């Protein structure tokens, strides 16, 4: 974090990149002891005269910065609100979203945002930036984004933005994201020189990539003269990220160091998929953690994996309260199907697929999620179905009888009404004849 201290003492914001370059000749320089550099302590107290051909280049960013983080790519977000007075402001979490985070991570030279969260006021100063950012996600700078016209005086839910961007490092050219050519991005993507690398540095790179531990390290010849990143290994061993230990170098295929680094890490396999289907039509969804079949019906548990490497095998492991079994089949078209002719209560339990493959002279394996299988007695289902049908029949009969009774009553009432009407008409006719 020495670069961050340098930028801070020069009031230039946060450090974006640190690189070393080689002069054509040795010249007088100032040697700064890294053990001496710390916030609030003048650099001049850490300097001593020396001669060297290696020169340090530090790039600072004076509009946005991430502070109090574990690396140049993490920390609390601050925006410079006054270039003249060097005033930095924190940002309210409610005024900042994922697209804003993408712009900030790109602006400071890091990878895409991996964590966006709020920090309580007790951890940072209360937010003083009063306008909401409205980035589209493609802007080159946060201050290029549109901002809301309204000004907020309070910040709810009382949190300031804390951001973690992914480190700009990757492995490319393989069947997964955890194998082959190591590349680093400091403004541009370039491969890393394999000069003086050991398995210790390779293990650090795999951890930084979130790819587990290192399996193997290799090199390939540089086909032509090209720009690469040279890694200061003492810096990497001290626990600093790769990007803070990189310097630009020109490699030639004719030089001893003209090799590109290639790595294979343990977490190179994707997760297998487990599913179940049965002869009675019951199918376990791929995203479901449980499924059920009827006792006596045949069922098949299928294991499959995204195509990465040829061959391999699947092991289906079964665990219940009192037994454990495992079944193995070679992978065919990246899948295997385990048939069980008749489901029994003993088949109730947990199933898991394990994919094994031998590549890069090593054995690799990857496990699926656990699938819980239920075995139901079809007799119980039939009884329930019959009871349901009988209940439905009785209900329909009651409705029919009720409707029929109501209709009969309406018919009698209508007949009575008709009879009464005829008697009235007869009386009226008799009265008319008497009057005449």
C-alpha cells in the first residue's frame, strides 16, 4: 500500500497503478524503504541516496478513490467535491447503484464490482455528497455521469457506500476460468512473464483468482517480441495483489526470459447436474433439491456436466440412515444414467454425483448438489384418490338433489298461482254479467 501513501501525501487521490521501468543506464536515485512508508510519516524520512536503473512510476486518480480497504480495488468510496480546497465526500448508499459501481471500478483500473454494500456512519464520516448519481454504466468517469437535480439533506438508511472491485487478473485459453495463460490488466491486458516464478507464487495467483490451490505451473515460448507484465516476486510474497507488483517489460522469443506463464488451479471443473426420472412420469426438476417416486416403479438418476474435457467417469453416492452405497459408470457424452428397476423403501435417502477426470497429469473431481429421494406407497395414493372421487361424487349428488327439490317447489307454487288466477277471472266474469 506504499503507492496509496504516496498519492495521499501528494493530495492526488488514490493510487491506480504502480509500475517500474528500466532506464538504459544507471543513474542517481532515491531509495525508499517500504518498511518505513506509512500514513502520516513523511517520505523524506524514509529516503536514502542510491544508484539504480530501475525507476518507479505511480499513477494517482484525483476525482474518486477507495479508502481504508485491503487493496487498491476496495474500500469506502469518496468523491472530490472541491479541487481547490481538496475536500473529499463519502456517498450515500441510496444514491449509488450497480451501474455507478461499474463506472468507478473501471475508472480506477480494476475489474467489475464484486461487492457493493453500505458502511455504518460509525465506520466512516457521514455522507456529504448530496446528489444521486445516474450512470448508464458506460461512462469513463463517475463525474461524467448525470446527477439528480434534487439535493438530499439526510441519508437513509444511514449508510455510506463501500465497494469491492475484482482484481484485473484472469486465466485464458483453457476449458475453464482456472487454467492456462495468466494475464493481468493495467489499462491493457497482457500476459505475465514466467521469469523466476515458483510454485509459491503460482499458489498466490490461484488464490487471488479464487480458483483454489495450484496444481501445476508451466511455460510456453513467446512467439514474437511483445509487451508482457513482469512481476516483482518479493512484492507478491509479501502478500500484495499481482497488480501492485507488476511492471511493463518487453520480451523476445530469443531471450532466456522470453516465456509466458501458464497455470492450472484445482477449481477448474464446473459443478455436475443431478436429476431423476421414473416410469410413472415423476421427474425431479434440475433446480429442485428433492424428488419422489412410487414404490415398485423403475427410476433413473442421471448425472451430467458441461462439456470441458473428454472422458472421465461419474460416481453416484447414496446415503441413508443405515447404509451407504456407490455406483460408477464411465461418462458418455458427458453424462451417465443409473437405472433402478423397482423403487423400494431402502432407496429413500440422499444421492450425489461426483465427476472424476484425469487431465494435465492430475486427477480432478467435482461434486453435484445433494438430491433427496422419497419413495411413496402407491396404495396410499390410490386410497386417497378413491376417497377424493367419492367425496366429489357425494358433493355433486347433494347439489343435484338440492337443485331438484328447489325446482319442484317452484313448479307447485306456479301451479297454485295459475289456479288462483283462474278463480279470480271467473268471479270477475260473473260480476260483469250481473251488472249487464
